[in-house]
């Protein structure tokens, strides 16, 4: 009898994509849907980046490249990180991949063996524990709780480190909470890594989408560059989601293993996309800070609107473009509210349990949408809220919008 490999059975999907699929189905049926579920900027790459792509194609840059990436892009990424995050990265430590998930996968495949334990934050990107299980490891979750400002608790992490712990994953700014690790949290993680000989994966995909402060990478601390793998990409900071371009910066001892994994998987990333990415990193027109400035304005206004909805409670995120809203005060579950908002109000959002058990009382809204759409979404939810206090969400869900 034929069957798929057991590793697939231990993996989990991504809640945002499931909600997106249902939202698209409703749109095909003629319903008006406001998409606040996906983490996708509503901007497009700067004109000079698009021009660079066309130029690269016209010049015939559509060939195979080295496993690590086009040398010019590797150098541009190293320069970019050194300038924006006060690091000392060599271009040879950069491995380019077709998206951040493949970059993350390369790092995890290179180091995780059967029985290894991986410390993962919760709530967080659901792919961390999923990939860990698929590679034969055991995810050990540490909490990011509202009572602690969604900062990790060093005492909890200390209790969960064992002789089998090999890796600690952090994501700052965090998806979905928007929290940026503070100095105490960063120092604690650095101390754990040095004391217990841990490798740290620092997921920095939202590092440029940050409000009112400068970003500090864990790799900038003494002794951490050789035990930190940075994962980043072009999707969020440069609005290049569909271009599928990410990268990892790994210690010297890990890079050859990652090259071997590239050779045995995707071979290389499209050459013309890599050359266009060099122009994106230059950001001559200031597209990235301009986009972040727009997100900052939306953050203030949209969070204010959401906090006016009965039963909703949220604080301003430090980074990324998500509102992480506690909905326990509504008396209904986040799952029920998300179904209700989608089916009855046409607002697509993600129930927090998609990011881990500690997210069960929360809903994630992306404010990577126009102010007009965000205002309309808040109006729709507010109008709906006047009825859910009178009728249970189960009853309302029985009445298709």
C-alpha cells in the first residue's frame, strides 16, 4: 500500500493561508472581503527595482548561478546588514534562497538531528515547530505572554534547556505580536547561547519595519556572530513577496553544509531576480522608510479604532504590521469571532491559536492595507459587535452575510 512519508504527518499548515483560501471563495461568490489576514505589504517594489529586473533580463542574466548566490548580491547583503545592524559579516557567509522559508529550512536541516530539542517562542510563526518535527527534532515552546509585554521570560527558558537542546529561535519584531526584544531579553538569550553552546536562529524579516527605535541584532553581541544564523529577505522591507527571495547568514562551519543542501534542492535562485535585489538594497528613492512611515500612521489610527470595539484590547506593536488583539472580553472564542467577521462582515483575520496555544484569546489583523480599507473594516466589525453581545456567535454564524 502506498503512503506518504511520516515526516509530512507531523507538519502543520499556516492559518493565514487557510483563511485566505476561504476569503477568496467568498469573493468568488460575490461577497466584499477586506483582506487583513496575510502579512503582505500593499506596496510594490520601487520603480528602480522593477527597471533593474527588466535590465537584467535584457542583458541575458537568466542562467544558473553559484549555490550561495550571485557574488554581487552576497556582497550587497553583507554591506546592507553591516550598515543597518552594526555587524561585521563577510559575503561568503551569505546563502541566498527562494524565500525566507527555504532559508530557514536550510539552516534547520543543516543542524537538527533526531532527538534534538529546539526552543521556539509561542505565539510565533507556526513553521518553526513544524519544520523541527519534520526533521526529527522536538520543539520546546517558551511563552510570550501579555502580562510580560510579550517578552520572553528568562526563567522559563532556563528551566526548559536540557542536554538535548541545540537551537533557540527568536523572531524580533515578532509575528504575530509585533514585539521587539528588549535589552534584558537579548542579554538573557545571549547568555543562554554562550553558557549552553546553543545556536540561535534570529529571524529578522521585520527588522526594518520598526517604530521609534533602532534595531539591535543578536549577532551584534560579542561571541554571537559565530553562533547566530540570521534569516531575512526582501518580502516585508522591500514589498517583494511574490519575488520569492530570502537569505541566511550563517557561521563559517555551517555554510558548506547549506551549499550542499542547495545543490540537492533548488540549485539556485533566479539570476535576474538576484540582480534586481541589489538595487532594492540600495533603496535610492527611500522606498523602505517611506513605506514604514505609512505603516506607522496606520498603526496609530487602526489600533485606536480596534480598541473602541467592545471586548477588544490591544497595545501598539513595536514593529511589523500586525495588530495583536485580545478578544477574551467579547465572551466568544477567537475562532468563532474570526469566522463571524469573515462570514458576516467580510473582514478576514487570523485566530491567534494559529500561532500557538498561547494565542487562543487573540486575533491577528494585518494593517498592511489602505487606511480607507482599514477604516471600513473597523466600521464593519463595530457594527457587528452591537449584535454579538445580544446573540451568540453560533447563532449569527447561521445567518450567512
